[in-house]
């Protein structure tokens, strides 16, 4: 009874197993490496195994360089954000009245978040709904109820994303804080809001300090 014919995958698996079991094969038959031809990933021409390996190494090096550059940019941005955050906190501490606090909030947070607009919104009961869950999403998806509170700010068709925070002035009064960006990736729904709640808490403490 003849042995069953092996499939292509089964034959290739046997070759792989044999080569692994005979690590000295290519040392004894180095000419095979020169004769083997593989498809060039960047064209239709055939290349040697060594050339294909060089392509692979270049690709891996490019990927590593991209990751390294991304890490460097991320670290640089973190440093920049930390500097802006410290400067913002210093302005809040030095602010002597409501106008200076509002100015510090708006200019400082514009720098921290690198957004075009940051604005303190007047006391409104609706903002209490955002106390535990700030809005952080695409501008187009923002509920109309909150868009209406933006006044003339919402008429700019260039806004792509936004964040709206609740600032608790006391147990029953809540101001709002809106950040508007032309970058659709600046504020997205999958972002964590813990940092935003901390910002809102600091803003509330500053406003309560100078409240008359």
C-alpha cells in the first residue's frame, strides 16, 4: 500500500523541520544560498536570499526608527505640557480677582492643551450633568443642548473636537469650561477624563478663592 501523497503545506513543514534539525546544512552547501531566488517585495524581479534578508533588516530598522522618533516626540511633548501646566498653576495662584482668574484659566489651558479657544462659561444648572463625566468628543457629536451654551463660539465651522467641563462654584452653582480645537484627534470619546476632572477641580478652587 503506497503512502498517502503529502500536501504542499505538509511538504514544506517537513522541509522546515529538516532544516532546523540540520543547522550546518547551509555551512556545508553555501552555494545553495546563492542559487535560491525569492520575489523582491518591492518589484517583480527575483533576488537572492541574502538580498531578501537585507530588505527585511532595512524594514525592521525603519520601523524601529519610527518608534524611537515617536517616543522622543512623546517625551518632548510631555515636557512641554508639564512646563505649561506649572506656568498655568502659577498664574492661578497669583490671580487676585475674578477677571485675573478667568484670564489665567483661559490663556493657560489654551497653552496646556494646545487648543485655539478656551473659555469660561457662565453659571448654568446644565453643567452639573458634566460633573462626573465631562464631554470629550468630536464637535459634530456634541449634544445640541450644550452647543447652545457656546454662544458665538459654535458658529465657527472649523471646530473638529471639544471638551466641556463642569466647574463647581458651590453645591448648587456650576460654571462651565469649554476647549475647542481644529484637530479632530485632540479630544475623542475614548480618552480618559480623570485629567480633565482634575483641571476642573483646580479651576473651581481658584474661582471660589476670589468669589465675592
